[in-house]
C-alpha cells in the first residue's frame, strides 16, 4: 500500500522541517561554545551550561561563540546581556 506523500510536500511539513533544522543548528552552536570553553580549560558552571544549551537564538550563540575564544570565565559570555 502506497503512503500518500502530499503531507511531506505541504507548507506545514516544510515549516516543521525548517524549525527542526534551526533547532539542530542552535544546539550544535551551543555545544561548540561549551567545547571551546572546556578546551581552553575555562570552568563551566551548571548555570552557564544550562543557559547556553537553552538558547535557541543563532545570533546570540554566534556572539557567545566568538567570546568563548577569549573570555577568562564562562560568565563573561553574558557580559552585555546582564546589564
């Protein structure tokens, strides 16, 4: 029995796939931020880990990614956001 594939071509399906791709990119970027910090031997408290992994905004994660290359403490990732 053939499965109708109209749903897979629908606007709703395309939107769901786009959302899933965006979530996957955000998760990968968040993991990269943490990997950089850990590779630089910067201590990453649980609160920082949760905040980074909970962020779904790619622009914010890009800023944190860049900062992760130079910060002395993990909390410095959020320097401007906390003001």
